[in-house]
C-alpha cells in the first residue's frame, strides 16, 4: 500500500490524495526543533507533493491545516507558493483553515495535495522481477534535516527522476524507513543491504526508493552523484 489514496474519477482517471503533517517544529516556546514556520511548511508540502507526483499525478490543489496560530497563515502560504513555483506548478490552488479558537503550546500543521492521473499512466505495480533497486539520498530526521541538507534528495532531482527513462517506480521514504517501502514495492524481496540504514526514519522524504532497469544505472549515478546508494539482496 502506497502513502496516497486513489479515488476513481472516471473509468479513465484516478484522483490521488497525499498528505503530511508536522508537530513540535516551529517558533513556539515548547517546540522541540526551533525553525521558522515557513521552513516547516515547505518541508511538509514537499513530502506530500512528492508522494502525489510519484504516482504520476499532476497536482491541482493544496489544502492547509494550520493549527499553530493565525499569524502563521501568511508565512505558510508564502512558503507553499514558493515551493509550487520551484516545482513548475504555479497553477495549483491553495486553500485551508486555521485553528483560531484554541491556543496550542506547540506548532502543528498538516498539508494535503490532490492530483489527477490517467489510469494507464499511474506509476505503481510496474516493477518487474529482474529490476534493480537504489536509494537516492540519505535517511534524515529532525535536526539532521537542517544540519545536512546536501544529503537530502532535492526537489529538482526528484523531478529529473520522474522524467528519466528506465525508472519503473519512485517511492518517497518516510518515518517507517526504506525497508518498509521496499517490501511495499516488492513483497518477495529477500533481506536487503544498502550503504545507508534502511530501517531508519527518513523524516520529510529525505530520500527515495527507486526500482529501475539496469541499463539506466549509468545515467542514474551521473545525476544522483554521491546520493546514489544501490540496494542488494540476500536470500
């Protein structure tokens, strides 16, 4: 099961819904990680956006759930607008709501992304038995995300991978780690080995699991550079 929901719009088209949230990361006194709420929003949207687009869907709507406070709304929207522009998705609409009746002690936001994809084009259950696998980026969580941003898969690299011929599936890794995503993609996979910890949380989709045709590996390594980590299997 992938980290998005499919809803049939027509015999030819799926609606794809993906979501992510963040709590305790912001500018409030009780937040565990202190960063501007705009950064929290950007990483949260990035995760939901990558989940949606990894299916092959084209996003058309972003829905914000701002539980932090009313003053946070504008910086959250501004951060989301900037990220959508970076992704070439300026036409995507943004809506949502703010909790204005209760004052929370910590920052909290949730973001949902809606997209559409033709059924014939959806990128799931496409991985053949002879596929190769790799992790792109390092699994990072919490303060590691701020301290080692160069080890995260960038949005621009993710967009390149979406267009690269020879890639079967792309799965953004999250809090359950790469190993969980691997066995979601290939239930018959044996014990996997990789140069990064595949059981560790990958936080805000700091890395991707991909399945690909071995013939595409040279180009994959070229564009991913040191972020490319092959996955091998033992019985």
